C-alpha cells in the first residue's frame, strides 16, 4: 500500500473517530429527535388509521424530507404532525452535518493544518 493511501486512510479513520466521539456527546439530542419521530409515527397511526409500521415508515420518510407521496395524511392533525416531523428531520440533519463539520475541524487541527 502506498504512503499516500495510508495517509488518506488515517485521515478518514481520524475523522470517523472524531465524528463518533461527538455523536456520543450529543447522543441525548439524537435520541430525543428519534423519539419525536417515533411519537409522531404513533400520532399518525392513530389519527390517520394506518398500521404502526406504515406510520413509522411515513415518519422517517417525512423526517428525511424525501416524501414519496405513497402515504398521505388526510386529517388536519395528521398534516400538522407531518409538518412537525419535517422540522424534526431538518434539525436531525443539521445536527449530523454540524457534528461532521466539527469532526473535520478537529482532524485538521490535529494534523496542524489551518481551519
């Protein structure tokens, strides 16, 4: 294996280590956001009268802002919960991106490179 490949691999390993360490620092927030998505799924299942499995699928697809449209809320409560799930998903995505940026910054600092 070439020296360049070893350097690249070690950078990826360090970024991954920093990412996982930071995820651990924010694990309570990650778990709270996941809990909100699951609670939203329960509300969707109850108000839209669909199986819980489909409601969980809908909640995660909505939270990831994909929204295939194969399951659509028909009640006002279901629509409000869907919008809330979208916001929770945006917060979750933003947190993951922020943690990754910080992990890259920490790795650069470790290697002695400017931010």
